[in-house]
């Protein structure tokens, strides 16, 4: 498993960029950029956690898109609905 230096300035900037992009997707493009302690970020942090959890499960092989298991077949579309994005809107 890759170890990251979470204090690396480039990684910190990319993390903030990703959160800002997700937050703007949730709250709108004209939403002001909150600081990291702003309660307005709670939904964005929640969705970010879902995305990372999904990614971790997928990379570990726990999610198989070819399986009819409702957990694996319904999780990503449900997460995308939280972002008001349909699975067909995603890039291939």
C-alpha cells in the first residue's frame, strides 16, 4: 500500500481542490469557498467519505459491477443521486 505524506504541500493543495470541487457540485458554482471548519462543509465531507469508501471497496475487489448483489449494484447510483448526477452523466 502506498504511504502518503499528508503534510506534503502539493497533496494538501490537491485535497483542498478536490473538496472545493465537490462542495461546489453540491452547493452550486456560486457558493462561497468556506474555510475547513465551516459547518456548511458537513454534507460535502459526508459525500467525500462515501466516495472514498466506495473507491476503497472497489479497489479491494469488494464491489464487482457484474454482480447482481443489490449492495454493489445500487451503491454508486445512490451516491450519484446525492450529487444530483445520473450514472449516464459520468465520463466513460
